[in-house]
């Protein structure tokens, strides 16, 4: 790897996602190259570009869904940085494949003036719109779930509208049972079921009767607030839901629309399903993906034509990650992303009749797959007997002595986990001769509600102890030099990188926090997490309501306990973790006579959209790590 190779790892992906039109004639290609979100429309056969749409500033295209073969519905939002979840303002727009006739079809900006005419015009809706179903047998309309503005989010009664994708004219066809978080359609696009929030945080399922009225399933039938429906089969009269019980990871359940009785279709002792594939013929689940360590597909029905296709794909690309991105209306053609720990991925066109596979587009042309380092899974028991999973990437196959190591806590921390796959920051560190340890500590998502809840109010303690125990395991396995270990992470990972230095001063030689939180009590007041009752309640659940415990877990109040050198990198426009958090920690460190290095980047938010800014942050990070890990200096 050349010494100036960091630019490769800071580069934008060429392609973010690819979806295929209902007939298979066209492709919609999403990208964020150059920091600008865009969608391009290509001919499938030739990859000739027909048109597209490009956004500026912080606006991003959240999704691109084919309504018919000539028109695509885009959900637009705003993202202040790669580490921040997108903000969605509720408007949906539609555009032709030639890039023309862009029109807001749902939301406040969708209205037309009615002055001077009696002709009915499209009325503005003060609501968020969420695309529910593209209606495979209706080329002119889509179904949209509507959540009205006003009041707190969970107090709103939701509705379903049928919307014309050319004119935006709409008709409300269903009013939900209270605040329906989910509506579920069947294989033909018919609305069949809903799941509504009820007191105590449970979700109650409802089905539509023949008169179009919502009927609750059996009184005993309810699900956790983390449950998620994946589909409904009219042929079977079943609702398919992923939920967990008794502290175990989530299972895929078939729930009878008649008596509400649930039946387990698939489960894993270690993790919840991460993806479900439904048959386009019956609406039934035919394959489930689990990711205990590596990505694994479990085929439920190999006799179903789609089950057979998924089985063939899993065998063909064994040892790699297979993501089904989209399909044609008849299921004859698929778009599949195949990736791995050393490869960002290739989008393939798959002909299901013959299983012919044609590579279409690489996700990132800059990455030299042959020079990337493999990532291996591990699992250990930590001090209290809990099993923790994680990943280790070594810088070389022929190490003669334990290498320096960087531990990278993931962000979130809740509902998110590290999965096996390509990570440019991991590969960047490995290219510099550094081993990388990633840990799915308690509180991480994917392992069931009990595992996630075990991390609540444990940001500064049990979560960090899980990471520390994993580091000590790496030392015992002689894949880490105990005298050369640093921590580096973003968002919650930035907080953890500093908190680890407090919790394990004998291990951590330096800390790099990117867009981190360092004052937990101040987060609700200054962060965008404090802007609504719902997000405030989420934050309170995560950090607890004991103010003294929050202060005890906040590095800003304990600068005297931080022995390791610290580098804080932050965007000046960060709304999720305001830059005041980094400035306060730096002031606290300097107040007790300790150095604090900083890199504050203007016009960036929670993470860095601009590749040049990312490269600047990567170079500063690597310089800092190499210095404190005792590695020779390089020109970066």
C-alpha cells in the first residue's frame, strides 16, 4: 500500500444502491459521489443514462421506488453527516426516467393554488408521507402511510392514502386503528393488517374485515415495541412478524389472521433475523438472513421458485455477503449486491429462469480488493459470563510479534451493531500496520431485546467493561501488543474511546474521539435528541434518569482520570453531538494541565460528507495513532 493511500479510504462510493424497474427495462442508481445525493436512470441492457436528479446542500435521497416503468417516487430528507440518522420532513416527489416532470405528490409542498377556479386542485397535507406499497397491478397509483403534523408523534392517528404518481391527487382509503406504526399489504398490494401502539409500549395487531373495518386479533396477541412486520400472505391468511420473547433473540413468526395464534417459522439462538425474503407468488417468507458472526441465509422453502433462487445465490457466493436489493414485478430479474470484508461489492443482474449473473456496477472502483485485509469473527465470555461477539482484522498474515491494536467501538450504541463486511476505516488502519478490534458489546442491536436493554444506563460501565475484556482477550491471544493499544471511534464510539481511557488507564495509550458525546447530562438540552418528547424519552431510556450516574459516566467531569493523550475531531455544525461537547472536554483537560489536540472542521455535521474533509481527519488520526503506538512516521 503506498504511503499516500489514505485518499482511497476517504473516497466516496461510486454507487450506493441500484433498483430495477417493474419490467426490468431500467435501473435507478443512487449515489452520493462528491457529497451530493443523486439518482440516475439507466437502460438495463446498455447502462446508457437517460436522466436523473441531483440535490445540493444537506438534502439526500432516502429511497427511490419504482411506481411504474416510467416513474419513480423519491423520499427526500436531510442528513447533517454520515454518523447522523437522516431527518425526514415528509414530502414525497415523483420523477420520470428522463429526469423530467419532477413533482411533489404528497405532503405540505404538494398543494396547488385554488384561487379563481372551481376545478378541484391538489390540497396541501400537513403530514409526513411514507411509501407503503407501489401497487404492482396499478401503474398510476401508490399507497402512502400518512402521519399528521401536530401533537406528539405517538399521539397521532395515521391514515393510508391512494396517490396518483403523475398528478399527486389523493384519496384517503383507510384511517388506522389509533397510531398505527405499521400497515401491511399482501402479495397483490391490498392492505390487510396494521400494528398499533398501545399502553405499556406493546404493539397490537389488527386485520381488516370484509367491510373494511379494523378488527383486533385475540386479546392475548400483542408484540413488543421492537416488533416489526415483514408481510402478509392472502393465500395463507397469515401476518409475518419478527419479535422476541423470554429474553431470546427475535424469531420470525407466522400469526394467524383468524385467531391470532403465532407459530415460529425461523429462529437462531444467537441473533435476530436481519432480512426476510418474501415469495412474489404467495407473499410467504422463503428465506431468512442471520448474522451471528458472518452472513448466513437460511432457506425456508426450497420448492418455492424464489426460495430456490436464494438457495442458489447463497451457494454460488458462499463466504460472501449477498443482499437482494430489488426485483422485477414478475420476479424474473433481480438486483443483488455481493460484497465481503475485503470488497465493497458488485451489483449483479440475476436472471432467475437461467440463474445467469451479469455484473453491472462496482460500489467503489477505487478499492484494490487484493490489497485489503480479511476480517475474522470471534466470540468470548466476559467477566459476568455474558457472550460477546466481535471482529478482528490483522495487518498481516505473517506477524512475528503482536501488532499494535486500535479498538473501534461502534456508534449508537443501541439498535446498532457491527456486521461482517467492508469498512474503509478498518482497512485504513490495517494498511498502516495496525490491528483493529470491533466489539458488539451489550446494548448492541441484533441480539434480542434483553441483550440491548442490558446496555441501558451502562454507557460508562458495563459497555466499556465488555470492550476492555475483548481487548484483554486479544492480548492473551497474542494478537495485540499490551503496550501499544489505542481507542478510536465516532459518535457513541467517540465517547467510548475517551471513556475507555478512564476505565482502563493501564491499557489505553491514546484516544481519538470523532463527533463524540462527552457530557451526557448536557445532551438532552443541546442536541437534536431533545427536540421532541419521543426522542427525549428514547434518550432517557438509553442513559437512565439518575443525574449523578450520568455525570459519573461523563468524561468532561473527570479530566483528572484521563491519562492517555486525546485527539478530538468534530464538525462545527454538528446537531446530534454539538461541538460544545468537544470544546468542553478540551477545556476540562487543559484546566488540569493535560494536553488536548483538536481538529474542528467548518460546515460539517455529525461525520464528514466531504471526501477532502474525511481525508484530512484520517491523516490527522493516523499521524496521532502512529505517534502514540510507536510506529515510524510516514508522509500521508
